[in-house]
C-alpha cells in the first residue's frame, strides 16, 4: 500500500515522533483517560478525526507530489486556507465576515498572479 511506503520513510517517522512528543505537554492526560473510561466512543471519534484531518491529507498530498511538479503542488497548497474558509461557510454555516471575504479575495488574487506569471514565461 502506498501509505505504508510514505509513513515508513525515516524522515516521516522522525517528523511524526517529534510532533507527537512536542504536543504531550499540552495534553491533560488524566482528563483524557477519565473521559475515555466514561465514554469509550470518544476514542473512535478521536481516531476518526485524526485520520480524516491529519493522516489522509498528508498521504494524499505526498502521493500527489509524485504526480506533479513541486511548484504546482505548492500553488495548490496555497489555496487550502481559501477552500477551508469557503467550506466553513457553506458546510458548517459559519458567518461570512469582511475578514473572510478579504482573505479569500487576497488568496484568489495571489493564485491568479502566480499562475499568470507562469503562463507568460
């Protein structure tokens, strides 16, 4: 499986271990364990959240890098906050504020400028 190849690289293992260890001070372990004991369903929800929001995007991005140039991938990754803002508004019903509109317009403008420079070359 491709995901096992990606995760098995020493650099990725070191990265995930470093991030995990660096986050431990911010976790209230006694509260986490007591919550899991009273509601075991939270463990499944937490694992699902971790897979959907961290593991699958990382694997998808890494697999995508194999299929396209790094420059194109970085431009597409630049659009991620814009897509997240629009998804928050459309899917989760977040309020559309002036800051959101300005941010979306700035990112969209930057994407257009970056792509127009590549076309002119």
